[in-house]
C-alpha cells in the first residue's frame, strides 16, 4: 500500500476517492442505540443495520456495557470487553463461541498493557471478524506506560493467539472506535485522541492489520465536532459514519479505494 500511496501522490490522485458526506437514513434503527452498525449496500451505498448478538452471560470483572460482538460465520461469534483490575487499570479480553453463545471458550487477554486509572470509565472496544479469512480485529483506546492512544490488535487463528498491538494514533483523550475487515484490508475509524480536535480519523491496512499503510485525518470534516464513528468495508468500497448532534441523523461518507 505504501507504493500505491506514493504512486497516487505522484499522479495527483488521492488513494481514496471520497464522495460528499450525506445524512444516513437509519430507517427503524435508533441512532442512540450503540448496537447499530454501518454496512455497504447496493451500488456501494452506506446503510444502517441492526446489530445482532449471541447469548452472553456474566463474566467476573467485566466492565458494564463494554462487551461488543462480531459474527465470523454461522454460529461462530467473538466477544471483546474490558475487565477492570484492582488498581483501576483494565485489560482487553476476547472470547469465542461456536454455538451462538450457548457455551464460550476460555477468555484470552489480548492486551494487558493499560497503566491508566480510568477503571471502567472508558470507551468500549470495537471488533470485526472476516468470514473469508477467519481473521479477527479489535480497535480500542488504551493508556500503556509509553502513552495513550488508539490501537489495533488482530488474531489469525480464530482468537487463540493475538499479534502485538499496532498504534493507530497517539493521544491522551479517550477515543471511540470502529473497525471493519475485508480480506487483508482493515479499516479503523476513531475519534481523534488529541485534545479539542473533535473529529473522526481513519486508518487503513492492506496487510491484515500488521502495518498501518494510510492514515487520513478528519474524514468527518473540521467544522463540527463528531463522535460515535462507524466504518464499513467491502472489497474496494469504504464508508465512514459519525454523529454530530444529539438526536440528529448520522452523517455518512462513501469512498472507493483506488
């Protein structure tokens, strides 16, 4: 992707052909519900979907309302959540079910580096699973000793092991995240973790999350504060959505990877 980026720059073409932002019709989906998800529909247009979830019971130490879910295929799901520790730091925990949540495999800690003191007062992570590859990706805000920021971690063996986290952007402000995957392409949208910026940034990887190949700042624009990011990816079609005002319809921006 680095060569693609340089080639696009040399030809005067941006690596993403963006359309102008437009209001996203949610239909029967509530903008206030964190469970709605962004998808790419007919003619590569962004659309909202109700997000489903498997059966999921209590887990010791799990932060309330922090669990997120992604279906890989059929009855196989992944869950990610924050588990608080006694010193008010937290660890990112992942588990898998192959029977729609009737039973869950033993949870695995995917990132234990947090050195902050926020306890459960933190944005929940975001998770995506790609049925074509079986890869699982999680994007999240964390404050390790070297400094806070937005991170991406992935598994290539159905959640059994997790690769070292990759930094998307450093900053100390808690950031909301969203992640999507299509083959080896991964897209993560997140609120900027730097003070007073108030916009949604985008990071892209063409190496299954091993490296970040492109970061685009303020895909939501800089004129109005944005939050609650959503991202969708299907082939070369990309979409990012965000919310600007309480009770208003989200804005969505469609793009095509060149």
